[in-house]
């Protein structure tokens, strides 16, 4: 089989929880699926999380079996470390041109033994830990990565050859180059996910330069069992914080950032993290500064009430400014909403900005689909099927269509798979 020209029933773009669910649903119906993922491993943002709300189940314990199911499904082929370059209409189907980036590791022979990683003398910031931890220049991306294949960061490689000498199957290939792969499919699902709003977006909050002000995703890595430190510390000096504050709507509901909408998940993940911190640091004072608490899902309001019962302080107010004292302690200036707009200042050891969700990228140029003013894929029939796009045969799911939590992403993914399967059958019956 020509590895540069592939054919399948469906192409799923994005290997996060929505993309994996769509691929599995289609594969379980007997369709051949190709899953294209930009990163070296599938798993998306969910595999980075500590626990999920409102059940506080282990996020990795949910995601890892899903990743394994995708990898071991005979009807799914994973193209990791690959990016869609263009999509062309081909009759009732599509031809996708994919750029497969070089790992500088031969995928067919690599066993994931990590001996290359142990031999490598170069430490670099770990992308999986959002650069707060360290990892070797050649490494398996993380312990539960799928596929379990190493990737070499050639930008930081010193070409010492230690990884090549340590590899028992001669999988290191310093001369590897990128490849173009052509994929012919009948339908396509966009599941490209989201990014968080930048921590340095607001100058009032320190422009990302304050030592002990982080965002919610970094706190997830600090709380996660697979995190860089196995405990919560202040990034500025490594001390254990005794006072932690959350600032809500730090990247949403803000016209100045171009994100006037509510990102829906911020209240819930802040409450979840606060509860987890209360468990790991029982003596710490935890405060959540908010304008509105939005608990929209099943069991979410009870989750919020449980957090209040645990002693987590909720302060209704708008944080106007965050500064720093001489000991690198963040200082918040807050306008209390329910107390005649009284303005107070409080000092904390650490502050977490509850940043919002924005599209990972704008898919309109590559896929020809309509997007709304914020860059999310826009459905022509939002009240009937939010997975449809203006392009017949192309469907969208998960956070590529708008802010949503994990439960809604999975439901959306199954809906997209169902719509894609119906389209496949209609095309085949038409033939």
C-alpha cells in the first residue's frame, strides 16, 4: 500500500476527547477512519487535567482507556504529529493534503523503551507541563502517550549521538524529513478543540510577568499526579502557598480582549481546583473572586454548594488590578459588588486566573466552513444539529463549535459521528 496515498470512509481532524469519541463511534459502525492529530500524541487537553467536575474522577483514568481504544481499533488509523494543509472537494467526497512532520524517529521500529530519553543530556521545557517542568530533547511525550513513540526536538538537539547509540533498534534518524500524505475520504469531522486566552492579555493583571500569578491550566498540571512537582507550589520560589485566590472572568466576558462571551467552564474548574487544593493543602485559605457563578450542568449547583461548605470563600467582586509586593506576593484590588462598590486590597501567596476558551485556529480557510465572529465553526441549523456546517459532508464537534465542557463535547462528538454516518449512507445509496 502506498503510504503517501491513503483512503478511508471518514477523516477526523483532532485527537482530543471529541475527536476520539467521533472516531470510535464511526469505527464501531464498521467505517474506516483516519484520525489526524497535530501533536505527537492523541489525548488533547483532557489528558493534561487532574480530575473532572463534578464527580472528581481522575481525568487520566477516563482519557487513557479512550486513547488505548482508539489505538487498538482495527478500523482507526492514527496520523499523529501531522497537520491538514488543504481540503479539496472530490465529487461527493474530499481529498485532504496532510503534512506529516518528522519525529527523527522511525515510527515502525520504535518500541517506546525510552532508552534514548535516558541517554539524552539535554533538558528543555516540557510542553506537556506547559513549560513549567523539564524533559529531554528526545522523549516519549508523556507516560501514557499514544502512540508510545519518541520524538526528537531537533531545534534543541546538540547532535551528540547518545540517543542513537542507546537505541536498541536503531530508530533514531537525524536525516528524516517531512512527508506529504494525500487522504481520500467521503466525509470529514472537525474536532480541533480550543486554546485558553493568553495569561498576558490584560495589563491590569500583570501582563503575565508577575511571579506567582498563573492560569487554570498550569494549576491543573500542578494538581495532577503526573505533574512536574507532585505538589502545589509557588512557581516564583517553590514555596507551599498558604493563601490562594482565583480571579474569575480573567479571559472571558471582556470586550477589551475580544472575548465578550462566557466560556462556561471557568466557574466549575475553579471550584473543582479549589476543592482539590483544600484536600492537598488543608491549612490553606482559598478565595474565589467572581462576578457571577454559573453552574449550568447536572449536579453543578450542588458541587458549588459543597465547595462553600468546605470553607472556600466566595467574594462577589470585580478584580480591577493585580500587582506584586516586595516578597513577590500578588496583591489584588477588588471592587465589592454587593457592598456599595467598596474597594479593598488583599494580599495572597498565589493567584490563579480563570482564563477562558477561544478556538484553537480558524478553520474557514482550510475547510471552507463558516465561522462566527469569534472564530468558532458556525452551524446553519443550530437549533437542529450544531454539528452541521455549510459544507455538505463536513461536520464539526466539541469546542471547535463553541465553549463547552467534557460531557457536552462527548455528546457533540457522538452527534457528529451520527451525522457523518448518515451522510456516508446517503452518498452510497446515491451511488
